């Protein structure tokens, strides 16, 4: 691949790669910072004339190394994800590889499915994922118990997952029918 090809692939795969990195860091700010480091590494490798047969696998491996580097450089109480955990996440992304178009489709379906959730559960979701509040902070602000917030978010994630899967199956049936 040429340098412009690698950069184009990186930009198209950005959202999926960010999800991969987030699954390793579990922190959106850390994930963004690591993603920037991965982008710099991709450009540097492209400038060196890197030969890449499987871009997604190649860039996920770079991301794994950058996550490890990031945690080694930080003076944080959080531990670096274990090598076995990073390998498991990598294998999962490989087995369920989604391209950038598939990622955008899932985001659109998620927004459609979110319309089916309303009231206090929707408010809890907004506070957790838009405002990045902890379940304890959400509970305090909503007058709930922290355990109730955790259960409500878990159930909502399951409902959203099932809704997205259903819509994906409907889309496949429409394409093949």
C-alpha cells in the first residue's frame, strides 16, 4: 500500500479502531490519545514504505502496542490490560471484523434503537455515555441507588444490543429476499 492508501484506510477505519482501543483502555480520553499515537505510527510506517497485506490486523497490532506504551508511560493506579486480555479483544475484533461502513450502520441503528428508550432510563443512559458520569454520580443526581443505575444500564444495553441485532437481521433478510 502507498502512503496515501494507508492514511485513507486509517481514516476510514478510525471509528472501529477507536472502539477497539476503547475496549482496551475503558477510558474515552485515553482511547483518543492512543488513537492519535496510532495515527502518527501509521504515517511513520507509511513514510518508511511499510508493506501491509491486511491493514486492519496490522493497525490493531500497532494499537495494542501503543496501548501498552501509553500505560507504561503513565503514572496511574490503573493497570495495563493483561496480554491475554489484549489478545482476546484482538481475536474478537478479527472474528467479528466490521468495516467503516458497517460501523456507521451500527451507529445509525443504535440511534434508531435509542428512540425506543425513554424516561428515567434514557436519562441515565445520557448521563452515563454523554456526560461520562459514574453510576454512583448518576444515582446521586437522580435519587436512585447505585446498584439500580447499574442494573438499568445493563438492561438498557441488552435491549439496545437486541434491537440492533434484530435490525441487522431484517436488513440481511431484505438483501437476500
